[in-house]
C-alpha cells in the first residue's frame, strides 16, 4: 500500500466524497479527464476495479480498502502537521462521521460544538439509521460512527454510549379517533403510522411486541418522514402515531400536543461509538466530547448500571 501514488489515492477519495468525477475535478481544481486518468492508473497499479462509474460513484470491496488507507493517511498527515506547527498551511481538519437522525436532532451536536471550539475541527456528517452507520465505517466513508452495533468493525474500537428510549405517542385527536376505548393491540395495527424511512423498523418492532399476530396480518397506512424534526411535527399534527424519543417529547407532552399510548412499553435503542484505531488527537477529542454528551443525555446501558450498582454496594468483611 505504501507504493500507491498519493495523488491518485487522494483523487479516489475526492470522487467518493463528491459523488461524481465532475464534482471531484472541481474540488481538486483539475479536469474530469484528469480525475478519470488518475483513478484508472490506480486501478491498473492495484490490478483491481476500485470504483463503479455510477452516479453517484460506488466503491467495490477493493476500493473500500484503498479508501480506508487513504483516509487514515490523510488523517495522520493532518495530525503530524498540527504537531509541527503546519496546521495553517494544511488547513483545518475535517472528520467524516456517521450519526443517526434522532441523535443528531437531540444530544449529538453540542458534543461536536465542544470539540470544534477546542480544536477547530470541521465535520462532514453522514446521516443514516443507527443499524446501518457501521457499514459506512467498513466502506471507509467515515472515520467514526454512532451505531447500534456493539460488534467492532475491523480496525475500529467501540465504546457504549447509552440508550435512547422511545415510546409510542400520538396527537390527542388522533388517539380519540383511532383508538378511543378499543384495546391498543387491536386498534393500533390498523391506524396510520409514521416511519422515518424504509430502513426504520422501530414501529413494527413495537407492534410485534404488542400484538404479534395482528402486526403481521394488518395492512397499515404509512407516512414517510425522513427528518427527525418533521417526524415529531407530523405525529403532533395528527398524521399518525409513532415512536418518539423521550429526549424530544417533553415540550409536546407538557403542551398537550402529544399523549402516551403505552407509557409502560418503551423501546430502548442502545448506542455505541465506533472509530478507527488511529492515534489522532482530533479523533480522540471528539470521542471524549461525544462520551460526555452521551453520559449527560442518554440512559445508561445495562452494563453501566450494573457497574454503578456494584460500586455502590458495600462488600462484606
């Protein structure tokens, strides 16, 4: 890998980040033809196809390996430059991070603001479902991710952040119309539901726990709202019911624009921080800030609660 021409590797990174050869050329201040030639030369040197020429471009498995190498190399170059006092010449550091929409809308941004204020870091955020952000790590598109997976991606470290707690909620008039005095397990599967996108299985998971047979058999009207803020507003407006994080629901519950449908049936989504194993001060600073923000806002994981209980319990003797 050390023999790969760095200008070709950087060109591959630009194509992946920008999505097209034309956009990569603009970012690198070269022609699209130069981008194409560099990537072709890199493919010839590795003897493998690295990129599928779609719009946007897509990495092959071999391309993912080269992108991970290139991004790690760029990160180390940035850190070394900062230690040598060459930060101004290299420009501010940019960290690509994957995060789920609900974290982004609630507790995550203050952590980034803290790290940016301390170290002047820039962020390239990739939003995806927490069940899918780990894939962006494997592809080399990001260097860190908030994910629901406790299994470390190869080359990454993992730490527990805590749990986001969700509960089924709806607008009062929606609940009066669709549920009224009927048992929830009978009424809810047939009521309109709001989901974030086609990767969002949280509402179906709730229904399976509530009424397994009805949840499989019912045909439900679905609204898709691919924005955490719009999702909350849509539920409060009465378009459908949905699983709302406790971190978002407070003001609406106080104002009476949301009601609980099953307050004793929460769903907890565990969240983890995964990052590449790099000795990078910027990456470490972001990880620490994210850990502090999560400790303030998220419910502790079962492991953390057990540890805290053990510490608080006096031993015999």
